[in-house]
């Protein structure tokens, strides 16, 4: 009888734990739930893998950076920036994204507001701005020869400038269409930075639709191990956790 109580209690605790994790993830609406905020790099010969987990860097507030020309950047890691983009004199393809560049003054909000959101609702206009990227990132190493501490980068694709946007991107000579804006988040490995520290924003001088946002974080320092060892540890983790819960429950019921 006691054994059945232990199993039931362990199962209940497992459900509670999973529900708690889901609640924490759902608590921050800025985080994008459509993908896991992790990058796993495996050596070409399969001998070693390196895991980078940036989940904890998704913040309730935007990371703010400024470039040398005074443009401000509002960014979110593995999510959507809270800063929206509704310039008064043109319409962009997107209102929100992983990073928004703004410049100039924010105009007064009229009554009723002069701009419209992408849902067609009246909204206050923002300063002049561009949405630099959208959706899940394409992960890669900054330095493939040094996967452990060479850094990680996340590339986000955006949209080409709209017809009303006066700041067009470079044209593709093959297709005749504009290139899309895109932004790359570069994460430098710094074991001393437990969370994340924004350090620089760069707009490409020869192609001003390319942007780079640089951060320092210990999350870009790899947790590594052999594939077989990692697989064994992953397989053993749930069993070990349940066993520890059962042991705790047994002692509690005694």
C-alpha cells in the first residue's frame, strides 16, 4: 500500500513540476514559445557536442543599445521586443520583431492617434524606425575552430523595405528585388557575466540593411561532453529524479 502511495505522490510531483515550468515560460509574453532557445553544436567527427542554452536571457524588458550614429536598438533574445515600430510618414511590413531600430523624436500622440497598428486600430506613432528581424534564429558558431569559448551567433531575417519606406535596401542584381533587412545577435563568451551585458550595436557601412548587436554572457561558454556520455546523462536524468522523489516520499510516509 505504501509503495502505491509513493508512486502516486511521485507522479503528482512530476506533474506539478512540469506545470510550474510551463507557467514560468508563459509568464513572459515577450518570449517566443515556437522554438527552444538552445543551440547544440556537434563536432564534424561526432566525437563531441557543445550545448548553449540562452533560455534565461529572454527578458520582460528590452535590451537597449545605441550605435555610433545615435540610433537606438530595442532587442529581445529568443523573443519579441516590446518596442513597436509605427513611423508617421511610411508603413513598414512589420510592427514588431526581435529588434527595432529607432532614431529622431517621437511625435506627440494625437486624439485620435494618427497611426494604425497592423490590426487596423488607432495607435500612437513612434519615432522613425525599422524592424530588423523576425522569428526563430539560425544558430552558428562565431569561431568554428573554438566551439567552447569562441562565441555563438543568432541570425534573424527581416523583410525588404516596403514601397512607402524611403530607406530601401540594396538590390539583388540577379533577381532585381531588394535584399531583406537582417540582424545578427553575437554572443561573446564571458564567464564573469552570469546573465547578459549588451556591448555594441553596429549598422553595416556598405549595406545599411545589415545589423549586428553584440552581447557578453556566460551562456555562450559551452557545456560540453562526448555524445555517448551526454546521451547517457540525458537518459538517466528523469530516472534519477523520479528515484530521488520516491526516496523522499518513502521517508515522508514512514
